[in-house]
C-alpha cells in the first residue's frame, strides 16, 4: 500500500522563510500549505486538517501565541513553533500555550525534519508500536494507575477520580512514561528522548513547561503537588 502523503502547514509572514521551508518539506515528500497570518491559518486548518503546523510567533494581526491557543483548544494537531534565536521568552510562552516543540531561526533543515517526523509518529503510532507504554498483558496492559489518576491506553484517555481530564497527545505520553516508571525518577533528558525523540540532550524547558501544564490538570493543588513530584537535580517522578 502506498503511504498517504502527510500535510504540513506553515504560518509565517516572511516570504523568504516560507520558500525555504516549502522547499525542504517538499524535498521530504510533504504536501505544504502556507498562511501569512494567524487568521488565514485558522481557516486553512478547518478546511484542510494538516498533520503538523509550523507557527511563527511574531505574526501580523493575531499573535502566533493566540493561534497556538486557538488550535490547541479545538485540536490535537502537532504544533511546532518557529522563533528567533534570541526570543527565549517566546519559547516558554509558546510551550505554555500548548505547542509540542520548537525550533529556532536560523533553523537546521535536518533537525526540523526530524522534529516533524517525531511528531507524526506520536500522532499516528504504527500498529503494535507504542514504544513500551503498554507492557504486560491482559487488562493491566490497557491501564496505568497512580492514585486517583488512570490512563486508558487503548483509548488515550486520562481520568481523575473517574472524571475525564483533557490532555494533549504529548501530555498523555509524558504521563504514561512517568506512571509506567512506578515511582522512579525520570530525567528531563530521558523524557526528551522517549517522548519528543531528541537524539541528544535538548532544552529542558520543553519538559518543565509540560509538567507545569500537567500539574494544573491532575493535581488538587498544583502549587503543592502530591502526585507529580520534582526531584531537584534529577528530574520528575510520580508518587508510587
């Protein structure tokens, strides 16, 4: 069977950068959509349902952060923000808004393509390929439990005290890694490799911001977490 062509949408107001992105993406076999503004991007997402969205945060009109928030409120499409090397605060804001990953300008094409492939794998895992998240057999292979939190692997659901908790795809995988570790500490580098697919040590802010979002969803008092714990100097663990 011929694999279905994947679609990447670029939301970028700089024509030169759009051209470079389009060229590299088409060389990799992707179908490419372009939007100059966030407003155009929102319309295209509704009409075309791209598989990955690349968002420049400094857009005319509606800010790129608002685009990320709008997309994340209604869709689990993978979002990678593209921002200037010096705009480190944009990275944090973009991740807090719900982006899955980021690259900085000037970007390295091979790195960006690797990030896109990782997001696509996470969005549509192959049959039988859950990267170790469903160890065991029978019913236990379908559930991961930590106190009041239950993950249903087959349906990608998270429940707290039996009530559904809305989480993004990346949040689900991080939570699954942490619960599956059964109280062991997982470093930021471990999570970056397992969930985001980084070959080498990446930016720990990606993990830290996602942990912050998860605590706001699963903890009774996010400022004083009792389930998702920080082990200073090492990483994070779920209470056993």
